[in-house]
C-alpha cells in the first residue's frame, strides 16, 4: 500500500491570479463643489461647529474649514 504524501503532485498548476479581477491601483478622485453648493453649506452651517456641520452635510472637516476661511470670496462670487 502506498503512503499518501502532503506534497502536491507534479503537473500543471492552476494560476495564482484570477484574470477577471482587476488588481490595478485605484486613483482617488477629488470631489469638486460648485459655488452654489458652497454658499448653501456655509449659510446653513452658520452657528454650528465645524465638526457637526461637516457630519451633517457629509463633507470632510478640512474642506469645510477651508471654505469658512474663504467665505468672503465664496459669498461674493456671482
């Protein structure tokens, strides 16, 4: 009787990577907000904390902070 071996038999091996899966790195795209949206968010966020406003509107805190810093130009844009 032949003992079973833990090593796989020699012969054709299955490919390690599946060709249907695209594993190329994804490039993150930046989100752009129109001046109309920026104005609406800045006016609605008046009196709120940056954290609460960012969470409510679903935008990053830093994006909102940058908008608040540039509020004068955003509101003046026609």
